């Protein structure tokens, strides 16, 4: 990124994995002149300061957004409404207010009514993350080659959407624009259901009597461990996602369960042909994901040292 | 591995990911003097020869096992019985017959009756693999720091178990001995259920009308893609696993579905506390798996370039 900064003052409310990565990306790439950071925990705020993530550190979110022309809410989605009410009187006219939450309909419903006239409200969702959380988990390349979805409500000023798009492009992302409701349906299948399934299977394994926990851990390389990454994600964030995208998640869970019952029946009745058909058609999707640059093709995620392939030390 | 080879002639029946990796590990580490390879597909056999995986290549499995003092069946578990009948007349007295299949009760039932007197039958299962298949997918370090489970039936000669243990240790693995029935229960939760869940969710996503396949692919980094690795595994292998470990798999599927219904109910009724509890207790298991050396702790499996952490080029 070269040229003049896009914004004078960026205010980040919440400084976990996403907020910290945004601060580092915006700083390194010269996207903003000044960064104000606010979070409700004094310990986390102090850690952000130790890491040098911003220029100004405020426990009071309203003070942090004063004079900011870009405000990004990086809190669990369940906290968005309270934050919106809190900062409402301090938002600068002409500022862009956005967020980084995993649900978008709820943000429109809960934040929208508290946005003052003259402030541009453009909900957003960077499709990027790791299983780690907190300011120490952030890194400036998190958004590189990732998608960021914006869901501006009807009537939003196109110039504000354009400027926010440039910001995310500056962070390394490609921006897609869609309706909040469609976003929530898409994310329910690509993100929310996978996380719930992962949490659920780890919970099921944890509850067994006949197989010990140490056996589950020892032999986890045979499949189970692939689920544990998602199941190690931030519990507050995921509780809030479940509570704030209920309808779409329940719809996807119902479809998944129906399909699982059919699979269960095929196993019970020894229907090898049906099993083979399912196990075959699922192979192509992975190839497409690798071709789209959203996955590595190193076998087993490159965990093993295979000569000639990328090698990740274990 | 130093010292004299453990076996004079190793016969590998089947030369996919496991057979190919075994050939390379045994050769590089001097565990055997000679390797005979057999597979029913002439194309695969030719490819094995091009890769230089063995010394002798035979379409006839019976010819391959002649004179072998170690015979390892590396075929999908559904093919074991036919292979056992085929090679029965050619097995050398005193030879060790083992396999690398993911189910063990079925192998005891289907292969056991065809083992001639004087041949030592010690079923085995290396807990190692990638989502790739075929002779080209093999590599000599696949078994390093992985477990291998042996399930010798009662009355098996301890010297044969000991010798096979040394062979697997030579390949880099640590050997565990357990009952075949217990093996099948453990693997049902750590491997078979995860694969089925992965196949199922990829199938569910593939069937949606309201979300396009290209959307699933674009946004897969938000969780979905973690499942696609398992769902890209060999379909014949996994069909056979389902057909040959039916009872244990149905038991684990039933538990998983029960737990999923409870989770679904918590979402429907907005029970944030129950959700938070589940999402919290699942975090510890991943830490234990990393500590046990069965997983990398690089965030997002090291897919992202985080300064200071292992970096896997995407």
C-alpha cells in the first residue's frame, strides 16, 4: 500500500485476534494515521499497549471513538448492541462505523437503530481467523488472500462502502458485497455448522466410558485431531454466534442431521453402493478449495515431512 | 536402524499410500533384505515398479508371498478375506502374516480361518495416513512418531509379536497391543466417526439450493475446509471400514446424534450457559494432543505466515 492514509483515526473497539491483526495490518501498510484502542478489560488493554498495537488506549469506548473517521467493532457479536449505545453520542459525523462479527443480520438489528444520522453504518465480516484468541494471537498478514464480506443496508452511501472496501483491500483482502440475510445463511454452512459439529464430536469423545481420554489423545492423528482446531476456538464468540444466527444454524443442523440419519441407515443395512457414492462425490470439493487458493495441498496439511513438499516441523 | 535386517523377504499385498510408505521405510532403514510387491491392478503394479518400491513385482499374490517371512496385507479391509484365501497355499511355515487395516475384529473373523498352521497371524493397524492415496502418495517417514496397534489373537506366539513390534519400531512407530474388539471401539470414535461426519457435512453443503457451491468454496477458510481433508480420503477404503466395523460405528453415531440434539435444543431455546460450557470444555483436549506430539501448535495448522512460527507456503 502506498499513497496517503485512507483514514485519520481508526478506533478499534475490542482487541482480540481480529482487532490486534487489524491494528498491525493498518499500521504496517500505512492505511491510517492514528489508532485508538479500547477494550473493557484493563489487563487486555495493558497488553495491547505493551505490544504497541495503537497510539491511544482507552477503557472508555466513547472516548476512543471521538474524532475517529473509521470505527471497527471487534467484540463478540453479543456485545455489539451495548457498545453501540455507549459510543453513540461520541461518533463523529461522516465517520464509517463497521464491525468484524460473524453474524450480520443481528448486527443490523442491534446496532442499526443506534447509529446517529450522518454516520455511515456498513457491517462487515472478514473471513479469516485462527483457533487462537487475544491480542497476542494477532498478526498483520491474517487477512491476506482472504475474503471480507460487507453487508451495507439499503440506502447506504456508496462512497462509504467504497472507502471501506479500499481499507480491506489495503489489509490484503478481496471484498464481496451481499445481503445480511444471505451472509448469515452462507456462514451457517461454511463456518457455524462446522464449528458446532467440531465442538459436538469433541464433547462426545470426552464423555465416553469405554474409551479413555488418553486413548482419544494418543490415536487422534487418525482423524479426530482435525476437529480439535475448530473446537479450540473462543467460547464466548461462538456462544454469541449461536444465539445470534439461530434460524440459519437450526436450518443447517436439521439438514445435516437428516443426511446423517440416511448415512447411518446405509451403514446399518450394509448399503456399500450408497456409501461409496457419498464418499466419492465429496472429493472434488477439496480440489476446488485448493484451486481457489483457500487451502494448502500439502498432504495432512503439511504436518508430515514429505520430501519435496512443504515441511512443517512437528 | 542399524544391524542385520529383521526379515529376508517382505511381501506387500496392495501398494497404495500405506504399502508404498512401508516399502520405502523398510528399504531405507534396512529392515528387510528383499521386497516383493503384488497388487491386482497392472497399472498400479507398473507404477510401483517405476517408483522402484520393491525388488519383485507380481500380479499373482500367491507368487509374491512365496518364501516371504513377513507378509503385510495393505488392501482395503473388504478385500482381506479373498486375499487370504488366495495366498493360503503359498504361505511359508513360520512366516508372520499381518495387515494394516483400519478395522481389526473383521480381519480376525475373515482372515483368521484361512491362516495355515505354523503361520503366525498378528493383525495390525498403523495410526498414520494422509488424505492422499495410491503408490505415489507414499513416503518413508509416514510412520515416524505414530502409533501402531497390534491385536494378536489369544495364543499367538509371543516371539512373532515381538519380531513384528521390532519391525514397526524400525519404521519409526511405537507399538501398542490391545484386544481387536477394543481397537474397533477406540477407532470408531477417533477415526471412523470423524471421517463419516466430514463426509456427511461436505455432502450436506454440496446439496444446498440457497447457497452456491462457489460460495462454499470461496468462504471455506472459515471452518468448512478443515473437514474437506478427511472427506477427500479413499472412498473404497472408507466404504469397507463402514461395512466392517458396523456395531461400533453405529454406537458412536448414536451418541454423537444424541449430543447434537441436545446442542440443537440449547440453540433453539437460547441457552447460552450450556453452549458456553460445551465450548469451554472442548478446548483442553487440543492442548493435550499437542503436548502428546500428535499435532502441530502452529495457528491454523501453520497455513498462515505468522512471524516467528512455522510457515507453510500457501
